C-alpha cells in the first residue's frame, strides 16, 4: 500500500525556498500534520552544515517536537534537500531513517535550482518505497 501525504502548495513552496536558501548546503526540517494532511513546515538548522548530509539540530528537534505536541499535531515528515543529487534517498538517508521509521522522508533536489524536484519516501527497516505527495489546498 502506497502512503500519501496531502500537502498544500504553499508548504511545498516553503520546502523549496528553504532548500534554495541553504545552498550549497543541505537544509532540513519537519512537517507537522493532523492525520494525513500537512499543516506546517518547521525549518530546522542542519547540525552539520554540508552539501552531502543533514542532521536536524537537537535543540531545534526538541523545540519543534514540543510545539507539534502542544498543537495536537503529529510528525508526518522529515524533509531535507539534495544539492548535488536527485530527489531519492541516499544510503546516508536510509541509515538515518533507522532512528525515525514512522514519518515520511521528503527530499527536495535543487541540482537545477530553476526546476526543483520534491518527492516523498517511506523508509522502514532499510526498505525504500516512494510515497505520494497529494499537493493541493
């Protein structure tokens, strides 16, 4: 069964904007939702600013997760950018997902900054399956 995340175009635009602003390094953040509908994109700092990897800064992770809990939302997705590769999970991404198997992983490739590509994946137990981003208000 393919997983789906409904997300407004404005939230996708926010992920793309964050991706472009952080170039040449990867950006990262969290997508909050109520059931399967995204409600917020929460920017986070990359704890290890690099064009090749990301890690959500622990302080930002705590602050964002507390806010999501306070609003009664759920962690629906973790997003990050790829500045040098396609919008598909790298082995590093797959390894990082072992610690957080439930959310979807949204990747924004800005290899061509004029044509960003955003895709989502479920990454569980090392297995990668593309998810559907249902982009609409």
